[in-house]
């Protein structure tokens, strides 16, 4: 079995009452994407405007070719607090996930996620969300 060709990973916190700057202070890092509920946003490509339906704070890792989900989780978590009490509080207030794009070039590629990575995510209340693309035309 070949290794999955490419991966993207983004930690996301989402909630109606989420204030992005507060999350940045608590986690110790500015997000790569941040907005509050009700904020007016403009889609860069189309110029279309929309009102944000909930608050959002996210931090993206570098894309990896071939996939390296363990490395991407480490890249993200190394930038953030390891204070589990803060994470527990955040996970009770907001939806938290690690949103991952898994991109295959062939029909039979595989990957592993280490027990250490799963423990790091689980202890912080982070759901592992996988969007898997099979590479078929």
C-alpha cells in the first residue's frame, strides 16, 4: 500500500459567542483565520459579501506531500498552550476539531496516525475530522 499523496490540516474552534482575540490570548497564538459572529466578510475571488453565522478561529499547518498528519498536528500544537485546563474549558464552550484534507492519487493509499498524536488530540477535546479524496477522475 502506497502512502497517501498529500494532506492539509487546520485546527478549528467555532461557536456563536467565540471572540477570536480571546482565543488567541488563551492559546498563545494568532489564528490564520479569525472572525466573530455577525462580522461582514468578502469572498476574495468573487467579491461576494456575507455575514458570518458564527465565530471562528483556526490555525493551519503547512500542506505535506506525501501526507504527514502526525507532523502537522505537532506543528499546530507546538504553537499553542499545553495547559489542559484551558483546552477543557474551550472544548465545553466551542466546537473544536482538526479538519484534515487527505488527498490520494491512487485508489489504494494508506496512512497511520500515531497513538501519541491521538492522545494529544483527545486530551485537548479535539475531534479528528477527515475529508478523504480518492484521486479518481
